[in-house]
């Protein structure tokens, strides 16, 4: 019984340690994403106009409905005219956790 409790406790601690960190994600977002996607997830209209694209509002129900894996894929692989954000690739899960804080 003690062994089972130890394994369950160790597993829970490991999972908690691997959980995405929205605070760390904000720091990465501010450095790598904010210039185009705005401080609050609203797209920068000047960048959108210059690139001739419609950027989605990251707070929108459509973006928030995307799976975490789909959002991480956009960060790491890019989409449309958005290039991969290599500086955020290692912490993509944290960035997604931060984006989720805007969910309405």
C-alpha cells in the first residue's frame, strides 16, 4: 500500500511539474508575439495592414476553441504569412496557457 501511495504521489508531482505555466508564457508572449498580436491578444492593425492579412483576435471564441496542440502547431510551424516563432517553440505550451487566460 505504501508503494502505491508513493507512486501516485510521485506521478502527481511529475504531472504538476510538467503543467504549462501561464506566467512564463506571458514573458515569452511579450517578447515574441505582442508586437503583432497586441498586449491583450487583439491584433495590431498596422501590422495586419502592412502584411495584407486578417489576424484573428486571440481572445475570440474561434481561437479559444482551437485545441492546445493546434495552437502550439501555429506557434512552432507558423500559419499563412506568420512564420514559425522559433524563440517560443520550446515554451509553446506556456504561451498557449497564457493565451487561455483571455478565454471569456
